[in-house]
């Protein structure tokens, strides 16, 4: 089975409007490692001990989305977000859909586009929270949202 990818076209006004990016999910092994690193950074930032954390479990972190990166150590967040952005490629010529290449800093003109792509890549990967939850807490594993059924759209 192929690794899941999504195509994302920037629709916001600005210089990036119409640019097409392809976001590809990390392998299960890489996503598991990346997810554990995110969880460790969140725990070090005391996100896992907030008042609502016992009820929300790991799913609560997933529900925070990329906002959780604003609460963790900036150096850790930079590394985690850099790894996440390695999942993004650009389609330099939309008329040639089979051609993509690695993302370069010069491919993005708008700061908002960076945030949008980070959020889309994060959303594609939040399933790792359910898998990593079992490593940290049996209760968290039971409170994590169930996986979407096969064939369900995300």
C-alpha cells in the first residue's frame, strides 16, 4: 500500500495563490519517532499536565493542532516543524501534475503559506498520537480518538 499523500492548492490571496503542494505522510516508523518527540516536548512544556489533560489524553494534544508547537521549547519546535515540512513537495508547473520536487525556501512568498502547510502536514500525521499514546499511558490510549474507518475521507 502506498503512503498517503494529499495535494494542497493555496487559495488565499497573495503571491502564493494557485501554487500546488503535495504533502506525503511519513512512514509509520518515522511518524512514530516524530510523534514521540512531539509528545516528549509537550510533556517537558507541561502541556500533558494541564487541568483538562486527564480527560483529553493524547487526543487533547492532537486537538491543539500546530498551536502546541508555540508552547514547546523553540529549538525543539523548530526541529519538529522542519521534519514535518520535509513531507512537503512543490509542483512547480501545475500543468505537469506528475512533476514535483523538494520544497525550497524560495518556493513560498507568504508567511501564511508556511503556517497553512504546517497545519495541513500536521493534520495528515495526527494519527501517530493514537499509536504513541499506548507507549505513555494506557488511559491516554483509551481516550485517544478512534482511527477513521478505511476509505473515510480526511
